[in-house]
């Protein structure tokens, strides 16, 4: 039997995604990087029981959501933000509508003089433009860089896909298809290469056992240090 999904809205925490999963043995609660609540539960447990469980954890959920909100960048004219090939530039204009322009190495966001760039809808617009730019950058850069590193180390890959995933930087399937997250485009080059080499190592070693780390260290010296550095970044919180 396949998993089933349902959605509820509960104040003051907002959207709740309830998933009945045949592999679940108990109710599990998670606050996702976007602040939304996800509940995984056994098939035979009632949804009301899951909602009651969420209600019992409201204070904890609100703390998690607040921590996520506090971690988000507030894009401003005096704050530097760069993707691999572009730099964000916020300017005040006389027009009445927020707009964006991309070119010559800049992501320019035009904000009306009578509006604050801190408004949530303007911040959301900026993030949407940034994601669009990173997607285009990633499609051009990541597959080419992966194939370059694969050839260098004699590793075989079937297909390379660029995706917007909110939980991981990359993944490698059992048949050596590799997925790379477009958010890699805001990481330092050394970490982009580390993630790529990490997934390339999985074309040989399918788990994170000693053999995997030995291979990864061979093709990516200092891999443990880079892995620890990567923990300072979040896939969809920036």
C-alpha cells in the first residue's frame, strides 16, 4: 500500500502535512526548512490523533519556526550576497512595482522608493529571482564540472540532473544517476567540488562505510574537514 497525504492548517503554526506511511511504526514530527510541519504516521492511526500530537508540541514547533526565521538572510542594499556568477544589487527606483534585472554579473532588484525592502513580499520576490538565477547557473556549470571531475578520477556516471531539493546537496542512485542541488551555486568552489566528489564516490561505494571515506579521501584530500565545513551551510535556509 502506498503512502497517502493530507493537509491541514492549524493556528498559530500554519500548514501541516500529514503523511500516512506503511513503513511508519509511530507518529514522527518534523519542522521543514521552510517552517512547515510534516507528520509521518502509521496507516492505522487516526489523523485526529496526529493533529492532537501536533497540538501538544505547539511550543516546540514555534521555537523551531522562530529559529528558522532568524536564520534567514534579510537582503538589503548594504548586504553582500553572491551566487557563483552573480552579485545581488538592490536599488531604489521611482517606479511603483518591484522588478528584477539580471545581466553583466548582477542580479538587480528595483524597489519602489515608497516601499521598504524588508517587507516579506519583497524579500520573497528577491529569493524567487535568486533561485531562478541559481537554476540557470547550475544547469550550465554543475554537469560540466561533474563530468570533468569524473574523467579526472576515472569514474563512470549515467546521468546528471540539477534539482531544487530542500533536504540534501546531492544524491547518487543505485544505477549511478547523480542529482545535484541548484543551491550549490552559493557555496565556495571547494565545497561545490566536495559535494560532487562525494556523490562520485558513491558510484563505487554505495554507503558511508570505511571504504567510502577511504575512496573519498583519495580523490578529495581533506574530505573530513570539508564535510564539517559543509555543515555550516543549509540547503534551503540562507
